[in-house]
C-alpha cells in the first residue's frame, strides 16, 4: 500500500493531532489541483498551500503488536509540504526532489552519495544516427553488413591489370576456389615455405596430371617424411595370377634396408634382475586372497545403519536447540496469539524429537546385534 508523509508547520501540527485524537478527521482535507503536483490543504476551514515532492528513496513502514514481530504496512516515496507563509511558498515552488532524508544522518544524502559519480557526455549525434540506421535495417530484415579491416603481407597476386589498386576477395571468386588459403592470410601468419606447401597440396587435390608409373611422386618430398624410414616405391605391379618365387622375394626383402630385421639390444644383468623383481611383484598382485569370512564392517547393511545412526543423532541435537529456543519465546512473549503459535510449534518439535529418539534406539539395537554376531 502506498503511503505519504505530511510536513506541516509546528503550530499546525498540534491542531492536527487534536482533531485526529477527538475523531474529527473530516476537518482535515487535501484537495488536488489540475497538475497533480500542487494541492490545497484545508484545516478547520482554512486553506494552505501544499506541494508534493519526491523523497531520495522509497521507505518502508512497519507495525508491531509486541515490539518483537514487525509487519510491513506500506511504502513511502513522496511527501506533502504544507506552507503557511509566502516566503515558504516561494521556496517550495523550486523543490521537486528532496535532497535530505527524514533522519539526521541522511542530511544532504543525495549530494554526498552521488557527488563522486562519474558523469558521461551524451553520445555524438552521428554515432546515434548510424546505430539507428543499422537497427532499421535489422528490423526490416535486410542484410547487415559489417566490415573488419586487417593488415596482411603483400603478395604478387593481390594486384593485376584489372585491379591496379588491389583485388577484393570474396568466397565466390574463381581465384579463391583454386587457392582457399588466401582467405586465411594474416600479418606474419604464413611463411614462404608454408605457402608453397599449401599451394602444392591444393594442386594435388585439384587433380594434377601425374605419371601412371608414379615417377613424379618420388620427387615430391615433404618436411615431415624421411627418406631413411620410407620404403622405396616399385613401379612394377603384380597381378592376381602372377606367381612369385619365395626365395626371390626373401632376397628382395633382405636387400631393402627399411624392411630388414633389426636385432634387439641385449639386456644387461642389472636389467634382467630388475625385470625378475617386477615379475615377482606382479605375480604377488595377481594372486587373489583366500575367500574368508567377510567382516561386519564391510557389510553394506551395517554401513547403512551407521550412517542412519549419525543422521538421527544430528536430528535430535537440532530438535533440542529448537525446543530451547521456542521455550524461551513462549515465556518471553506477552501476545496471546503469538504465544499460542509458539506453543504449537514447541509441541510439534517435541513430538518429532520423540519419534527420532525411538528410531535411534531401534537402529542402535540392530547395530549391536550385528556386532555381536
């Protein structure tokens, strides 16, 4: 509920309290004017000038019956200023927002709070107009174009006779279809070797006219391929019905250095001792222990009962604290309604504690039986 403050001169405050105390509130009236900011305050048939002003912030009002529990009754964001003299009326005309709060610590609170706030200059009109045009295009469903500038290294293909001032790259150009790596250029991004490698890979993918025998492939070497670890490429092909001599094939394999068997390094006595020790340890780990009687501490039912016992003990401790707190509130409260409510809460807590204690006793008994067995 929205509420208001009424600020009146001291000589009128006593008369207002007297009318309210005597039940004659009809002698106090507040009539609004056309702008809903200026008012006429009527007290005992006499009219006074009044104006409404904004408070620094919204206040909350509360009411209580026992000075222990408070209930929110409304919010206050404005105050009526009633003036009796002409000079007070002239000052009130200039007030739209009150800089002071309703308590002494909040004197001039608006200036003290926002004095160090950084004030930003308004946005330039050209920037605002540009953003508005972009928003209109987006709302109309048109293409939203955004251009990003980036410096790249110069290459010869960037300038030709048709484009003396520089070529404009798009995804649909034939040049980009043949060389897609051109779209990934950055300043210092690719070295000359990387560009050559990318160009070579592109040419291979586009379908070069290679020799059927594969002689040209032997001349192409990449940085990540070693000649020592690569078997030689033979150009002779064997059909499914060709017969191969076993002795001849073995002689060819022996002549090939890459396919020749390599002798393993002989192990020293120390290495053999370490291997024997590791084997003994691994054999010991592989052996499964004899299946004996399972301890009750490894029984899942026992572990579940122990966890339930701890949970019940914590619940009883929490109930004891709640009982002490509720008992204190029942003894200290003078309101009958609130006191009866606390009594009901106290009885419920005591009943819950009794149930927890009974369940705890049963759980402890089952645990003792399992431990004794």
